């Protein structure tokens, strides 16, 4: 059996057992489940991006900031959180905060660039270029 399939099979078995048991089995199941779901920070980041895409900027902002507060292991995730926070500030008319978030992202990865579709955005494209020019 391939390693990934084995892990999935074991995790599936543990999930089934957890429904019938409490104590050590459910603790193991919770730990295995958390491995597949990612950290709380990663979960908050994913939720924030989804909320942003759904136009729920208030909750997206809370989730994205929460992801940073909870801790994100990967620099690329930190940059993503700051980038989406910048987008929210930009579309909300808060240009200074937008640039500040872009600067925070650039502090993490100075070579960071927006994706092609993001660069041409009429609101945050110029704010990103301004933040990058002033680094």
C-alpha cells in the first residue's frame, strides 16, 4: 500500500472509532484530523480568503488578522494574509492602511509581486506599486 493511502486508511479508521469511543482513541483522532486540516492560523487564513471572495470583508478582515495573530508557519501564507488585508483596506477607501499592509507583506518577502490580474486592479494596483517603490 502506498504511504499516502495508508495514512488515509488509518485516519479513516480512527475517525470511525472516535464515533464509538472516548479517551485515547478520540485524542489520537483529533491529532490526526488536525494534521490534515492544518494549523488554526492556516484554517483562519483559508476562511478569510473565502470570506473575501464572498464579499464579506468585515469577517474576512477578522479571520485574516486572526490568522496572523495565531501564527502562520510559511512566509507565503503571511504574505497572503497581509495582501488580502490590503485589498480589503483598498476597497474600503483606506489607502494608507492598504499601503501599510502591502509594506508588511514586502517586509516578509521583499521580492513579492501581485499576480497579473491583481497588478492591473485600479484601486490596489497603484497602492502596491507605491508601497513597493517606498521600500
